[in-house]
C-alpha cells in the first residue's frame, strides 16, 4: 500500500471519529486540522458516504452523522465520561506535549461513542473544571462524580459541610457550578442559596451530599468569566 493511501485511510478514520465526537463539523475546520485542502475533504466525505456512512450535510453549516450511528460497540456512562475528562485535566498540567497530543486523540475516540447529550454535558464539564499544575496525587473525594453530574444536569444539591475548626457540620443548599483542584484540595464552586452568592466548598469537608431532582436555571457565566469578575 502506498504511503498516500495509508495517510488517507488514517485521515478518513479520524474524520469519522471527529464526526461522531461533534454535532457539526465544517470542511474548513477539517481541512485545517489535517492540513489538506477543502477539496480533499469534500472527496473524503464523498468516500465515506459511498462506504455507507450516513453523513448529513447542511448548507452553510457543515457535516454531521445521523443520530444513533455508532462505529464501536462501546458504551460509556456519563460518570465514566466525566472521570475521563477529569483525568485529562489532571494530566494536562503535568505531562509533556507529545503525551497530551496522544491523550487528546484518545479522548476524541471516547467522545465518538457517546450520545450527543452526554457529549454536550462532558464538554460543559471540561469548561468548568480547573486544575492547578501542582496537584496532590493523594487527594481524594468520594463525592466528585455525583457533584460533576449535578453541575451538568443543573441539580440543586444539599451538602452537610464542616468548616475548619468546627465540630458540627451545617447544611447548605447550593447550585453546583464548577469543580477545581488547587492547593492540594478539590473544591466545589457553587451558588449558595443562604449567602446568595458564589462560594467555594472543600469537597473533603463535605460529610454528606444529597443531589436532588430539583433543577436550577443554568448560570450564564463561564468559569473564566467568574475568575475575571473576582479579580
């Protein structure tokens, strides 16, 4: 097999994974990603269609795959996908660039087998997850997966929280917004209904949490915007 053929097969496979990992992909974005012309991408898309891949084309928007089309019999739950997103963030600040490149490719493959709603939730979590470069490898919490789902599903959460130096814990009703790892601790950033403001809560000081089915209106604010406003 010629080298050009090998490269094209690799590109076609990668394009298919990109289509499955995103709701919509443009020819321009694909051309830039693979360093080829848009004409080449048009030919690649046609080749995939001729191979039986159900690609939908929307004029002026791009390409997408027909809902429920999957190329691998692997299924991830949202909490499993969130765990991978968290691991990617943890590694991102503590690894070399070549390893991160391979990890990004692996995450594309993971996203390719997720339902669209789960992809949207994991992408939202990725935008609301921050990790410092020097994290503590022995820091742990049993509530992180449940809090991550509360963030993506906008579920009101009750927490029994014990402040430093206090013996008794106190109940707080919060609207989880983001999770961060900094200064060797996992923190929950949430809108506190008692204080009527955003507050940080150390997750290792939570004695119990109750993620309710009550939904709150999503806060129209990114994590970076919150940091900018807090300066």
